[in-house]
C-alpha cells in the first residue's frame, strides 16, 4: 500500500493528535521478574554505579523507568526502554531480599515498529546522562543510522506528495516528514543529541562531523602515535654532530646550529665573522675532528 493510499484510508494519520495517541504512556507497577533488558541498549552498565544506585533506591525509593509491552518466549511481558541501571539496581535489592521487586514503569502502549524505532526510543530516554566521549561517539553514530533510515522514508514520502490530489493531502503528508528539507545530516544529529560544550553552548554540526569521522572516537583516542624507528647510523651521526657543535661553540664563542644537512653560524658583524673564520682556519683540533669523524659517503 502506498503512503497516499494509507493517508486516504486513515485521514487522521500524521496529525498532532495521532502522534500523542501513538506515544501515550501510563504508569504501572510491574514486577522486576516480568521485565527484560533491551538487547539494543548500547550503554555500558558499571557495577559500581549499580551498587551505588541500589543503596540510594533503598533509602529513597524507586523512580520510574520506561518499558513497552512485548510477550516473549522467556515468559516476560515487558521490554525495557530506559532506566537499565535502575533495573539492575532494583534487581540487586530484590535478590538480596531488600525490596519486593515492584517497579513503577511508564508503559508505552504501542510496540516499536522496528529496531530503528526502538533504538530512537532508547536514545530519547538518555538525554540527562553524563556521557563519556566514547558514549557520545556511539550515540552520534546511532543517530547517523536513524538519519539514513528516515531519509529513505522521506524519499517514499516525496513520491506520495507528488501524487497528492489536493493541498490538504500535501499538508498532512508533509507533517510526516522526518528530516526537514535542506537540513544537513550533521546539523540534524546535533539537534537530536542536544550535546553541549563545557561552556554550555550546543555542539555545532561541524563538531558532530568530527565524531563521525573518528577524531573524537575512543578508538582514535586510544591509538598511540607510531614511534619513529631510529637506525644505529642515525644515532651515531647525532652524537658526532652534538660533539662537533659543542666544540665549535667553545672555540668561536658564536651561536652554532648544526644538522646533517646544514651548518649555521651567527655573528655580530663582518669583523666578528672574520674572527670566527680565522679561528676555524687555524684550529688544528677541528681539522683532526673533521678528518676522523666526518667522512663523506659517495654513491
């Protein structure tokens, strides 16, 4: 069935009211044993955080998580969307006999249509967390997947809009557009994540792009620069040039810079230059050093 046909069959689709009904939530008390963790959750669950939160929940009570109804072969009826650390903390208290295991949950009435929709729900539930750079990288890359998915859906929508029979149909269909026209991927992701810099300013699209290209990725941060392999010949050359520089400074009292391909001598004026040249010309020790250590290799 085309999008236009769907519109004709369900004229209310895409309106504000329909979106509210689709995402309607209600709080229910659900036992921990009737809830399963979400396999799409990509956040690392830290054991110390779980224990710390368990202590806090024991003192102050359990706050809400989010689930959707889904029967499974495991016999459980709800899949977790948000609050996985709370879930593990409450489960710990229940296993230790410190809590009855009843969990107040926002229950989303409609099951996500697919993994992308479910992933987007998980992402939307975690805006208040303190994220590491690696967490941010993963979130941004997941939003990139969501962006690509929505762009494909919008292409289908464009075809339906072209076949629309009147302005009202166009308006309703346009309300279903997932990516605003003309908005670049990085700007859309920046808007979705809501990430900010330390000074409170929002991350720009350009900053988001650096996460996508790997500059801020955990992998990039953990990669150490390759150490340059120095040959024995280069080490010996460096030692000889260092000794020569030291000696030249001693006999000329001038500023000396020396590399394998360049010798620089600083002087105050022409008289000072003449003094330095005469010193170099008449110094027997320097002549010995050059003949002994500085050998020119010819190919």
